[in-house]
C-alpha cells in the first residue's frame, strides 16, 4: 500500500514549528468477538455456490455475474484469522503505517528529525497501538529505529477517556436510545427490500438475516483493507445502492454514539483538544524553539471521531436521522465514518510561525493548519483549514479550559440524549 500526502496547503511566509498528531492503528485481524459470526460465512458461501449450481433463482436478472461467482467460490477463510491473532495488526497495516510516517517526515523534515528529543509518543495500552507505534517509528528512523529510545508513554485517560466514564457507558454506549435512529432506518420498507434483493441475488428463496448481511459487509471491508489491490468477492454481493444504505446505517450509529447526535460526546472528546492546546502553548510562550516539536498519539477509531466532534469538524447543517436518507443533507453529508476514521486515520494540527507577505492573507504571526487524513479539515472561520491562533485560542481554548469529566461518575442518568440533536448544534455554532 503506497501512502502519499497530496492535499497540502503551501503556506508562503510561514514556518512550521510544531505538530500534534492523533493516529488510528493500521488494518488488523478481526476482533475476537467478531470471529464466530464471520466464520459462519464459510458454510454460507458453500450454500451460495450450491444455489448457483442448482439454479435456485426466481429472477435470473438478480444473479451475480459468472466472474464474481468464481471469485466467491475461490474464497477461503484465512487460518491466521483466529483467537490467537485476533485484533493483531496485519502485514499491510504495519507497512502502511511505516509509509505514512515516511510521508509525514518528507513533508515536515524540520519537525520529524533524527533527534529523539524532538518527539513525545503516547499510545493506549494494547498490542495493536504499541505495534502501530513501533511501525511508525521504524518508518521515521529506518535503520536507526532499533537504537532510537524516543520519549514515550501510555496514557489511557487521554486517549480512551470513554473507558473511564461510567456515565458515557450507561447513557450512550449501552443506551438503546442511542441506536433509535438506526433502528428507524432499518425498519423502512426500502431497507427490508434491500435484504430481499441481496437474498435473491445469492439464490435464496427466503430473506437471509440482517446479521448475515452485516457479516458479508464486514468481510468485504476487511478483505479490501488487507489486500487493497484485489476485489473482495463479498463486495460483489452488493450493489452501489446497497453499499450506500449500509454506510448510512453505520453513520447513524457513529453519529449518535461518537458524534454530534449526543451532547456528551463533545465533552468526552475534549481530552485530546486540551492536550493539543497545552502542547501549542509551550511553543507560543517561548521565542526560542522548544522540544518536543512533534507529539504523536496512537488510539482507536472511537477517539478519532470524538475528537473531530470536539473540534467541530465534519458538522452538517442538520442532524442525521433514520427518516432523512433521501434528503440532500444526508446524501451530501460530511459525517461519513468510513472517510473520517478508516484504518490509519489521522488528525493533525500544525503550528506555523509567519511573517506578513503579499502572497497570502496572514493576519497574525501564528497560524494552525488542521488536517484530517492528510487532507484539509474545513472549520468555520478558518481559511481553507488555516486558522488564526486567536480564533483557535478563543474557541478551542474554551473546550480545553472546561475539560473536566466529573460527570462521568454521576450515579443518576444524565439526559444527554434528549438534548443532543438540538443542543449540540447550538453549542457547536458557538464554538466554531
């Protein structure tokens, strides 16, 4: 997998002096709790092939093409996908992390140097993140990596604050109301017809279960992540419209579980924002260059989404609901978890020191460039992702200064769900 950083804003008259980087791990094997459902696809595949051999079709127009059927017939379960290696980084995940580190260094050689004191690495305490950290440092330092003892630490409360928040677990993660909009969408006639059409396409005379549809969708995505150049036979099961509906389903879940649909999510995501602001203030409070120049974190997809929510990124003009799939708002939505938090997802903030010039409208000596997955992150009030420090300080400083999670240990249920969809939009417009 080749990684290239292509979408950059060249900022004339400005010099990068610090970078804050939040990364998701690379591609991995299925989780232990996914294995049993995904392994059911072994027998399910055989049933599909049997249907094609026996001609079990009510409508021949629903059939997959012969090439896709042959591809599915050749598919087999990888024996390495087992409980022993569950959740481990794949070879491609390791290599893509190395390449991503090299790309960052190529773009910002003055920040990603050979001096170990220019870095501070933080990661969560699990195999996947620690392996991603190792791959990233190997990409940065190459042959010198083994002897490069860079400053590093684990910080669970910074990078997985939701794990330490019983109120979030109770009121969001395990709250049935969180999935209410998803259930509304799944109850629609068009969603049921999608399942019927997929079933017919595979030669079944009855509707297969939603769980089976979702397992095929997950295997489609895993296969694509593991071998990006190859076509997954499980992707061939779906039409483009099927994929759009399944992606919208996932977005409804993440929107309320980690995004703007629930007000508590912005409060939880403040820990990373505070870390970023504290890091930049060290550089702003001194005229001379400071160390570290780069603080690099490794975490999970959930934290990427929560942090983007706290920043005000990918915010839509109206909330996503189970009833608005066919609206322009939903079809052109910014909130897209597959784009926001894929494997190796990253969120970067680069602090620049600038001098006024005639080529670009630089109003202040310090600017912050926000990037999401190496592309410009558009935030209200900023110029193509480039924000005046005063704007960042006033708005994100408010998030950082009020970042306290005392509500997490509250015994009583906090009604964040009821106020989320409306109140979060009012709050976000105030912040950005």
